[in-house]
C-alpha cells in the first residue's frame, strides 16, 4: 500500500473520531439529540468506505459494525445504556 494514501486515510479517519464520539455521548446524555447520533453514523459509514477504497478490509469491517450498531439505535430511538 502506498504510504501517502495510508497517511491520508489515517488523517481523515482521525479527524472524524472526535465528532463521532461527541455525537454518541451527546445522544447518550439526551436522546433528543438524535441528529448528533445520525452524524456519528454517517461519519463511521464514511470511514468504512474510505478504508475499503484504500485496501483496509479489516478497518472497513470494524467501521461497518459500528455504523450498523448506530443505525440500529437510530431506528429504534432507544437510549444508549
């Protein structure tokens, strides 16, 4: 894998992590903040696709799993425990 491509992926993914965590924590504290959880789901989905594109299937699978779990919470509107 090209080091520059990998570096770009890592930089992009790392830039999304604070917003992902913020959205999850915001929803956990107040389920009315569903839009923030939806943003977290979108960002994890973006990481999933980016990882797949740069040839990191394991990272893509992890991000897909997180994205799926967030989608389940969004659909159910259940509070995070």
